């Protein structure tokens, strides 16, 4: 593996600093949030390195389990932070979508790799992070679009309900549309991998000295599991969201109505 010295990071940081200084001179509004993001990333990665080094070397399974719960909680917080108030009310379904999709994908990965859940933290933590991160993005996009379409198409949905359709039938076009829209980035990544870009995990393994075939197999496994987690997460989240917007008599209850009645 090629060793990377800390002082060599000054070159990319210096070039980035020049670019951001130019943006600040042009008053584009990008420089300040970009600098905050760069510094925040450095601090977060340094803290993460300390935690992972301890977790991988000396921590037992209770700490690994706690780490996994904290990762799930952080993913849930990020999804809810990007939503309007109406979607935040649906946090139990969002939690189920995140936990269910990540657990399914991680379980399959451990079966394929013949590893126990608490046997190899170096394997479990990165895999769980990739599953949760991609599922989180898909769920966030799908919920945002779904709630927006509910507001825009309220009268059309009410008309479909009046014709005798069930809530599932009335909202089927909305669910299908948001599934397609939110899955587009994942589908594009799968379709262009190895042609337009080299995935990060494969690049990391090659830099670490792994054989090309092993790097390809690991990367393909991860891509499949990420895609699986994304699809499952979106499907569960949309199904749970659908239930949250109807009462026991199958009447559409948008959040504004709910908050006033409560």
C-alpha cells in the first residue's frame, strides 16, 4: 500500500484554498459554507479515526452494537432534517425502512463473506455505513417528492378515492413516480460503473494491493447490496408514509389538517 504522509495533504488543501479565496473575492456565497464543510470533514474524520482504531482493536461486541445503533440514529436524523413537518411525523416508518433495508443487505453480505455479525468490526462497520448512507439518500428523496406530490395532487387523489379506489390504488401513480425518480442516481451509477468512473471501494482495494479480480468481486457485491438497500428502503418508507396520511375510514389527512385537529 502506498503510504500517504500528512504533510502531503497541504498541496490539495492549498489549491482548494486558492479556489475558495477566488470565490470569496467574487462574492459568490460559496466560500464560507465550503470552508466550514472542509474543516468539519477534517475534524469528523479525525474523530472517526480515533473511534474506529479503538473499536477495531480492543472494543467488544456491546460497543460494536452501540456503534451500529448510533449510526442508525444518525441516518434517521439526517433523513428527517431534510423533510417538511409532514414527513417528520412519519419517523417510525422511516426508522423501519432504514433498519430493515440495512439489516437485510448487511445480513446477505455476512452470509456471502461467511462472517458473523460481531466477528469482524473492520468489515461490519464500513458495510453498514455504505448501506445506511445510500438507503438514507434514497428514502430522503422519495419522501420529499411523495409529500410534495400529495399536496399538489390532493384534489385528484380525493376524486380517485370517491370513485371507490383504495388508498393504495389511489396513490399508486405517485409511488411509482417517486420510486423511479429517487432510484435514478443509483441506476445511473450501476450503468456507468467501470466505464465513466472507478468506484471508491475498488480503488481503495487496488491501492491496498488486492488482486484486480478480488477488488472487482468485492465492488460488485457492494454495488448490488447498496442497490438492494436503496430499493427496499424506498419501498418500505413509501408504504409506511401512505398509511400515515389516511385515517381508519380511508380519508386523506394532510398534516395541516392533523395538526389543527390535534
